[in-house]
C-alpha cells in the first residue's frame, strides 16, 4: 500500500493512491447520495486550482459492496471534485467540494 491517500470519513469519501507517484487513484464514495438510495452516482472533477477548474469531466462510478468507486489518472497534482446522481442531486460538501492534492 502506498502512503498517498486521504479520507473524509464523516462524509463517506476515501481517495487511495494506486501508484507510488500518486498519478493513479481510486475514489470511494459512500456518502449522502448513496445513503439516499441513488441508482447511479457520478464523480464530477476538475484539475488545477479549486477556484478555476480545468478539464471538467463527469465519470460514471461503479457500484461496489462499500458504495461507489471510480479509478482515474490525475491529470495535474491537484483535483477538486464532488458527486451527483441521475436525479440532479449533488453532494458537494455544502458548496465547498473536496480537493485532493499529490504531495
């Protein structure tokens, strides 16, 4: 297991590095949307500054026995993200989103 990673346990989010340099990560989500019974959850991401997202994408997450998961490549050393479902509900950390940075 690599030393890179980050969690917001109260909100059901865990980011795990899959490579020593942190460039490949998996995001695990078991938060508000999952607990509300969402049939599909999407990871909404942007890279670079949290104040100005670049390369904004939505990624379909895979359902697991622990909630939802998505594996992706870090296009930059910093990613800001939140989640949404197919009904238009968002989990965005009360408008603050979440930021993961490779250190």
